[in-house]
C-alpha cells in the first residue's frame, strides 16, 4: 500500500505505527512534515516550507491560529501536488488535524480516504477554560476559544474518518460528529517501559543532585513546566514534603517554554515559582534539570517512589501511560483525563488538583506505607499490561487502515 502521513513535527504520534509498517516491507510510506532532523529508515520524509504568520495587526487576534492553519494547509497542498505530479497517489492519508495541514488534501486527491487525528474540541465550560481560578479567562476572551475550533469544524466537514485517543477527549467533540470518530487508545512499549528493580541498587545523578539508593524519590514530568500540568500546585506542595522527610529527593522534569496556556507575566513558570517559594524549598534536594534524554527519564521513573501527574481537563500525556507501564506509584489529579488511567487505590491515588496540602499529604502517605506502594505498583503494571500494550494500539491501527483502504488486515499487517 501507499500511505501518506502528515504531521508538522515528524513523526509525532506516528512513531510506533510507521516503524511497524516499515518493518512489514509491504508499504510505500511518505511523510509530509516541517523540516527536522528525525529519521525513520524506510519512511520517505518530504518537508514543506513552514509558512510565516501574518503580522499581528493584519489579522484579528481570535483568528490568528486559523490564519496560520490555512497557510499550513496551503503549504502542504503545494507539496502534495508535487508528489502527485511525480506519480504518487496514496491509498490512505493519515495525519493530525490540529494544525490544519490536512484541510486541502481532498482537493489534491479527492478519492483518497483519510484518517485524521482529532485530539481535542475546545469548550468554554467543562474542560480547561476557567478550570483554574488562579488564571481566570474573562468573557472578552471567549471568542478566541471558539475560534480555535475553526480547524476542528472544517476537519469534521471533510466527511472523512477520525480517531481520538481517550474516551474523554472523544466526548469533547459534538455529538453529531462522534459516529465518524473511532476511539483508538494509545499504549506504551511494555518491553521498554517496564519495572526494573536493579535501578534502585546504585545512585543516580540528575541536575547536579545525587539520588542515593536509600533516598525516597518523588518524580514529576511535563513537556514544559506550566500550570496546565499543575506545576504551580506541585511546587507549593514541596515545602511540607521536604520538611516531613529528610530522605526525600525530588526531580521535576520539563522545559521552560509554553506548550499549553499563556506564558507567565515575565520569565518562565519555573522562575516564577522559585521566586514565590524562595527559601521554603531546599534546592539541594530538588532538581529541575529541564528536558532530559529518554534513557535518563526512563531510569528516573523506574526508580521513582511516588510519581505525580496533574493536568487540567485537557489532553492526557503519553508520560502517564509510560509511568503506569513502568509500575510507578502514581498520584494523579482527580480530573477526567486522569481518571481513565488512575483508578483510586487500584492503579494509583487521586488528589484534588487545586490543593497543594492534599497533594503533599498523599505523597507522604504513599512514601510511608510500603504495603500500599507495592499494591499500587503491581496494579499500575497490571493495568498497563491489560490496557496499554502498544501491540494492541498497532493492531487497532492495522484494522482501521484495512477498513478505510478497503483491503484486508493481512495486506496491512
């Protein structure tokens, strides 16, 4: 089969799928993307020229995301037409709808079926907007949120098929659209992301801090340290945790950019929170190393005694799935995306998102109760084995690709 993938940051969500399809040796795989250094042998990467955003004074602020999305759609379509001129016609197009890149491809290949990744439909109520009272959104800004769905709505109007990774994310889409969206849960590589008791037998070094075998390690991971992932709540929970136990070391992994939400008034959220807390945090026992390589990230989670994962009602992070697969004892926020993965007292513990004191108490409870920790460790890994196996994700993809392309599973797998 000829398969066309589209994602502005190759390979995006398609890393495992593309590797699997390449390994079959049966498919011609082309991937349209912005230029980057990532490579997957056997997949042909075709870069498009990233469009320049319009001047801020040239487009209404509520329409800036949409304007850039349409520029991306145009740039991708130009690249696609060149592929068509070279004789490439895909049997199926797969791509992420978030940046508008797929919107003009039916004009290039009208008969090609499409499987679009539908990640989140923005809402004014019941999701991320005004979830956090510390950062209220005023009604004057609501138009900008509604306008963020322009690409979503155009994607749905293409009358192609969609996929969504969690039941809650799927539920954010309008009722009339859900019949055309398949729930395709994403998993983790259970062979790579697995418990490893040997990690705790020797010291770890991270961010200039040494974690000895006898230390209790609390971990937190986010692409970027920001309120959407509860970074401010976690930081405010640290002083009582550090005060209660001298054997605790804490590692908070994440960059200083902004993935979701608004930037802080100045500097980074890390700088904001360090300034707020000052001497209340013993920085000799807290490491904020920024983003780390995957191997160190994996060893830290395998070594973790308590892993904190907080999020607004928004997109669930891949790190949560991997933490469960590695048998982390997870303390998650009691929010909709987390409750699909963390079942209280079975696969982890839940805590109110907005309550740093409750988070601190829950972390300390877990560190002090060895029997509870062992039970949750076993429950997390069991849940991952039963529900988060990447092989099941790939099987789901293969079945859906075969259906949309009008072929058999044997022809895809």
